[in-house]
């Protein structure tokens, strides 16, 4: 293979044309579609947690809910901060899933700072 065709192939792989023009990368539609339109955060009181294992159980129960994108749990504060898509779920549904799925009682807390 001569140098010029080889450079053309290498340039296409790198997203640069033979003339050195940079082409914009295509945005995969799947990534765009999976991002929530607007995320909200709810704060849940979770009673009975005593260790990091308890936190994992609560996190897994919350993440099993369709629309939940992030969960931060602390057994020290007895709290779970859950980021979710309000088009897919509600704080009450997340609290119920935690209570049913982890064995720890979860209640919606409207106050963020405690």
C-alpha cells in the first residue's frame, strides 16, 4: 500500500480527512435518548441501617426502580439522596421500593438539610 492511501485510511480512522479537515464526531442516538429530560432529587429517611452493607441493600433497592439514575446512601445520617426522572417515578414509589426490597423503612423527607 502506498503512503497516500495509507494516510487516507489512517485519517478516516482518526476523523481527519486527507486534506487535514477535522470532521465532527457523530453523536450516538442511544446515548441522547437515555438521558432523562430533567432529573430531580428526593431525600428519604431510612431507619435501621447500621453499616455499609445496609447502605448497599438500600442503594440496590432504589436503583431497581425505573427512572432512578443515582443513589447516595449514608447509614450514619439515616438518609438516601435519590436522583430520578419524574416522568418515570415518584419519591413515594422509590421509598416503597426501598422498604419492600431492602427491609429498611424509608419515608419521603421534604427537607434536604437535616
